[in-house]
C-alpha cells in the first residue's frame, strides 16, 4: 500500500547568499576620551589626590562637563553611543573603587558602605560640582574630603 502524503512537498527555493554585515564602531567622542583619560590619571593616586583631580575636572567652566553634556544629548537616539559614554564613566567609577578598596578600612572615612557605593557617591559629588557656583567648589570638595576622612571636620 502506498503512503499518501497529507501535504504536498514544498519546493525549496535556492537561498540568496547572505551579504556580509559591516559593523562600524563609532569613533570615541571627546567626552569618552576625557573620561577614559581621567580614569587612567587617577588609578594610581591616593583617594584625596584622586578627589582633587576629579573635582578640578568637573568644576564649573571645565571642558569635561560640556563634552559629557553634549555627548549625552547626542547619544539619545543611539544605544551604542549611550552605552559607550556610560562605559567610559564607569571606568572612572571603577578607578575610584579600586583606590577605596586599596585604602585600609580604618582610613576610609565616615561613609560606612561598600567600596562600589562609596565610589558612586564620590563620583556623583564630583559631577555635581559642575552645577555649583565657582565660589562654592572649594567648600564642596572639602566636604567630600571630610566624608572620606581626608580633611579636618568643619575646616
């Protein structure tokens, strides 16, 4: 007895060869370059010196704030660009975290949190300096140094 096929055999069409997909990596923005350079500059510094360096980079009127704000605005339509900018910023935070981890616990200051949290708070504090009036920056930097145990209280 012959087998009856329920579905007629489909003719297979020859597949067109796939065209190679060319992936282009966007060139790093000035903001990414500055952030990555900053991460490299602070990685071997003490915590106090790293905070001073970050504060100077983020202080109002600095080029870093303008470059990051421009890159962030321009990356709004591009996931790749947004991730690249976030990755560059994360490198700065990781450099800070490594400095904090290398600092003995008794010299880490008044923030009782994990090194990654402390690094995040300190970086956010430095980034906020871009929005402070120039006359207030020294006081804000002193507050960050005080939190980390690297400045005398109230001075």
